[in-house]
C-alpha cells in the first residue's frame, strides 16, 4: 500500500471535523470503513495520527506534523489537477473554501455571500495582520480569497495570476481615550497630537508604519510610537489613557474610546479582494467584490463619526489609484 492523495484528504477531514463520525459523513463513507482506512494510513506512516475517544479525535504530536505537510501539498495538487473549481461548480462534492483577511469589516459579508452561492460549502477563515502574506497565500493556492489592503504610495506589489480588486477607500481617523481633551471635538489636527504617545501595530511587510511615519513627517510632525501593540492590547492602551492610535474610519467605537476624523484627511486606507485567476472563486470574484462594497457601506453607516464625515467630504483620496477593475494584477 502506498500513500495516496485521498489518504491526505481523509486525515485532514478528521482533523477539521474533530471526529471520525463527522468526517465519515462529510466524505460519504461509513464510520467503520473510515476507521479501517485510518488504521491502514497510520500503519503506512508508522505511528498514530489521532488520539481517539468518545469525545472525538485529537491529533497526536506526530499527527500535527503530518497534517501540516498535508495542508501544504493539497492546494498545489488541487491546482494541478483542476479538481477544486469543477467540484465546486458541479455539486458532486462538498465545496471547501479557504478565506483570509486582515483587520477589516468585510469578511462576515463575504462568508454570507459565498454561502448563498454554495449553501453546503465548508468555509474556513484565517486572520492575518499583514496583507502581503495573504496575497502570497492566494498566489500559491493556500487561500481561495483574501481581504487585503494598502496605502497610497505603498500599493501591494502585483503577483502573477492574482487579481486585486479595489473595494473601497476610506480615511484613517484617530482613536482617543473617551476622556481625552480632544474627544469633544468634531475633528482634530495632527498638530494638536504633536505631544501624544502613539500605540501602533508592529512593522510588517505592508510598510503601513512607514506610510504613517512619512505622512506625519510631511506635515512637520513626528509619530512617537511608545506602545507597539495590536488588537485588544492596542485598544486597552488607548482606553486606559496611555496613548492614541490610528484606525479605519469604519472602526466602531467601543466604550472608553472616541473616534474622530483628522483635519485635512492626510491618511488613507484602501480595501481590496484578492483571488487567483485559476482558482475556484474566479467566476464569483466580481460578485463577491460587489458584496464586499455593500458590506463596507453598511460598516460606514454604523460609524457615527464616519457618517458625519461623509456628509461633508470626498470619499476618495486625491492621489489614490482606484481605477483597477476585477482583472487588475496590482
């Protein structure tokens, strides 16, 4: 007996569902039959891959190593054989889609839209702080679709075969402690924040921090990052009054934090969708991009500060390049 592609799919299905019973149902096999196949696979590979109990199946340390390699090679095999897209369209197998996203308000709407097109699909998602690794994963077949973003002058580099479709461009606002002296203002200036300590995400391949810093310098200011944090830690540092930070205009205010526009709108952020032209979602790309635009507008409507800003300002940065269509490579 030699290791086959279907064996890799079997162990991945067991891991994803957490039990042999659910995996058998997903693979349309009997549970005893799947158990027998798993035993043969473990014998072939030389060790147990899962600890099995009445509560489910959990990968062993050896199983984790095998699963990591299986997940690395299966997307390339699917791409080579052309099996993923035909299976998704034909309904002959349960479609399986992998989505990735940076911190943006679009992923939930995309999952909803994708389920409308493929009601029985299994959809898995992964968050990432930087857009560059997500685009790489789309290019290499590890993701089917990704929500990414870039900044004016720091646009994402093109990747062969990857379509980058602009969805929306929005200004960056400032997140202040709710009791900050500027929180009562309708908008603030960078000059008024000259002495502030900033909370900023760590530098990454997107060069977002570089864009922020150079924009500050162009206005005669210096961004003094005292707290290099992200996610919940960033919010806690701001909420507790130790720093201010930048945020997308669609960021929804949470207790203890006030979101205010920056006068002159010196900083911008562009949302994009990335998918592979030969991938399983290329035929749905434009429709998903439209849904992403609707989701972004809904997010804008939930932000009082952004709603007020939109009533009096342009919605695109003066120098932003947002003319790319669904077949854009950049």
